[in-house]
């Protein structure tokens, strides 16, 4: 009897990623994407743009209800407000620690490489700094005045606050809230099934997103800022493979090799979408189903990390600060670089949820250390491509902290973590059981005829 081997979603996504890069490069290098051409109008800015946008929008559609149901379920799963406080405190400290290490790595590498020395470049692009909100304002805004409005606008810190408050209130009500608890648990399960459905089209969406990005941006512009690009990517890789994996091994004892293999799919999603928030559903599924982190921990650490954990962005700030300082001939000194590290760590909290957060944070840092904000215009051209790499590092940091915190709270299923096939998604995952269909039909029929 011959057993048919089905391709996993990760394999399909990798194929889609490879084909997207190849097709995008071919379109760009052959000059097929010229303004007004058929390829430009109907393929790159037509088919690819529509398919990619629909997928990213589908992921964003799931974020708010998934976080809401999952986080309440998580609070109920912990069942102890003190334990919830420990999970929050550990997560917060670890996220700030990794951010501080990240920017220190970025600055150190950039100084050693001497990027920007003698460049004397003039900016061809302009950058207008947006005013970042004060930290006091951010703290006040954590509490939503209108939760419906907060959900509609995707304000993650407000949604997290409200969901935790609902979970705590249900615990205080006790047995009388049994029906509500069951409803929320069912809602959480339904949302995870919806994630599976959306992920089924991921290989095609990843292909479209990368083909569009590469065809539009190309790789030629990377040559103009080769030093900056190489140092930034090197710093990101060091942080991912050395810093994060070292912290994972030291604090949890779990295998970095298994972690990286199981997170590969999520990293590709993050790379394609350039959005940690949009990737929350995929990250949450990977952390719980693939890495074995209990939902009571993951439901908090993942959305919280997507909001305040900015390792990749912090590295960019460090490298960009050295590059611009050297290009403009400004000597920052030790005090200046320490200020950059402190500002970046604080800004990772203070600018949470603000659009264009990376460049806003960078403008804050430049203003604080006396660098010309218009210098950001020098790196605007390559920022879109590098943002894809930064986001992949960010979601890896979210998952790393989730595993460490879960392990410290005895909420990590090590059998799932070490099982290579745990949580693997293939075509069978979307099959609808005939038995389940019949049970639901009978239930609906019984309800209808009982009236």
C-alpha cells in the first residue's frame, strides 16, 4: 500500500517565497515594470498588489477578535491574578533587555565598520519628523475610553488592558460566569480555525507580496548604501542567531535549532507583510501549537511583544545613527551613544501603536543627540526592504520571550516543543469532518423544531 506524502504549509510558503523573489527580480532587471506598461499596470500593481493586500487585510481582520478571546482565555487559564502579574513583569523586563542589547549590537558593529565615514552625502529625499506622543500620554491612553473604538482602530495596548480586565472580572464572578467562559473558549477555538483557513492561501500571497516588492524596489538601490545595508543585516542576523538563541538556551534550556525550524514559517510571513501586528495570528498559532507554550502565557506575551518589542527597529536606529553621524561629520562620543540606547529603549514603549513607528523613533533619537532629522532621507530608499528583515527578527523575539516566560511558569509543553511534527499544518487541517457536520445539522434541526 503506497502512502501519499503531503507537502506541509512551510514547504509551500518557502516555494512561494523563492518564486516571488525570482519573478520580481526578473521583472525589475528586464525593465518590464516601466510606468504605464502592461506588467506594471495589470500584474505588479494589479494582480500582485490585490492578492497581497487581501491576504494582509485578512490577517489584520483576525487580530482583534483573536487577541480578545485568546487573552481572556489565557487569564482564565492562569486563574491567579498574582501569576498574571508575574507573566507581565517577566515579559516586560525581557523585552526591554533584548531591545537594549539589540541597539548596543547595532551601534558596536556600525562603529567597527566605520560606515558613513567620508561620505558627505546630500539627501535627495526629505523626511518630515512626526511628533511622537509623550510617555505620560501613552500610559494614560492604555485605558480605553471607548473599547469599540479601540478595537476598530486596532489599539493593541487598550485591547490588552480591556481583555485582561474582563478575564479578571470573570474570575471574580466565579461559577455564575460558566456560560460566558464556555462561549469565550469556543470563540477562541473558532478564531484559531479561521487562522488555519487564512494560512491555507499563504503560499500564493507570499509569492504576490515578494514579487510586488522586489519588482517595484529592485536591489540596485542597495548598492548605493552598501555599507549601511550590510552592517544592518549582519547586526540583525547576530541578534537573531546569537543573542536571542543564546538567551533562549540560557534561560529555558530549549534547543535553538528546533526553535528556528519551527519559527521559519512565521518569519517568512513577517518578512512578507513587514508588520508584527498583522503577523500576530500566525505567531500565536506557532507559539502555542508548534512550540508548546500554553495559551495562558502566549495570549499575553505575543500581542504585548508585537506592541512594544522592537529589537529589529532598535538595531536599525543604532546603525542609522552611526551612519548619519559619520556622513555629516558629527562626533557623538560615548555619552551620545548611551543616550541613543536609552532613548531607543524608552521610545519602544512611548511610540507603541504609532504608524511609521521606526522612523518616528529614529527622528526622536536624532533630535535628542543633535543629528539633523533630514538625514533620515538618506536611508528612506532602502528602508522598505530592510523593514522586512527587521520584522522577521521582531516576531522571533516575541516567540523567544514567550518560550522563556512559559518555561519559568511551568506552562511549556516540552513534548510539543521537541516533536518536529507538532502543529504542522497541511491540507488535512482544513478538512471538515462529516461526523461534525451531521452533529451540527442535527443540533440546528432540533433547535428549529423545538420552537
